[in-house]
C-alpha cells in the first residue's frame, strides 16, 4: 500500500494535465469565436455607416427634388398659363401642339375663358391708367371643353 498515495497523486496529476489541455483547447476555440465575432461586428459597423451615408444622400436628393417641385409649382404654372393664353389668343398651332404633347392641354383656355381673361386684362389696364401691359390672369383650374 505504499504505492497507493503515489498512484493516486500520479492519477490526479495526469487528470490535471488532461483538464489543462481541455481548458487550453476551449480557450483557443473561445478566442477564435471572439475574433470571428469582432470581424462580424466590424462588418456590421461598416454596413451601418454605409446605410447612414445612403440615407443622408437620399435625404439630400429628396430635398433637391422637393425644392424643384416647389419651384415648378411656383414658376412653371404661370408660364404654362401664359403659353395657353397665347396659344388660344393668337391661335398658335405650335404652342397648342407643344402643350398637348406634354399633356398640358388644360392650360389652353376655352373661348369663354379667353374672353373673361381679356376682359380682366382690359380692366387691369384701365385701373393702372393704361401704363405697362398687365400679365394675363390665371386660367381656371378646369376650363370648359374646347370647341373644334
């Protein structure tokens, strides 16, 4: 029985060495998983930054589009009304074709609306003392159908 403590201590030492190898292997696996996690986290941050930049670009473009649309509503509408007035007043076929081509035929006033617009222009000139010609008033939103 003299060998029993020696064998027991040897077995325990062997178990400790085996457990240290298992622990070392587990820590290596943990380190590789942690490294992979950090790579994925970096990828995610890069993608998140790219999405943020794209959102900023989208907002910038949306602002430009909205500014253009607002400008179009303020500037283009009176120009189209004026073109429609000239097309109807001077019976200008090219203006009519142009407006029809781009689906702005509603800008061309009917004969009745044209007469109302002319009357309003004359009244405006009379009020101003016949000075500079006044711009044509806006046409109604939905003019009456044109006669062929």
